[in-house]
C-alpha cells in the first residue's frame, strides 16, 4: 500500500480515538478489555521494536527457508554495539 493510504488510515484512527475520548466512551471500552490483553499488546509491540532494531543493525537477516536467521554476530560492528551497552 502507498504511504498516503497508511497516513490516511492513521489520521482516521486518531480522529475516531479523539472522538471516543471526548465522549468518555474510551474509558468504558478500555475498562472492558482484560489487563492480560493490554499487557500482551505492550509486550508484542516491544518485541516488534526489538526485532526491527536487530534487523537494522544486521543481527537478524533474511532467509528464504525460515524467513529470518541470525546474522554475523561476531563482526566488528556488533562488538561495538555490545560494548556500547
């Protein structure tokens, strides 16, 4: 999909959430969602961000058979990343 489509859907979702917040319906909806679902969503987003970071630094690379695999972990670039932590 084009970036314009993604921006349009993001804008629409933001407007809907703002309208729900103004009408106080967002609190009712959030109270109906179990805390396990909320925690699972946060963990899932964290894992996605960690995966994107590992892909960007080359720790995870593409593989035709398994979709992803570990990249060269013992390169100079990764040694600097570990030492920076």
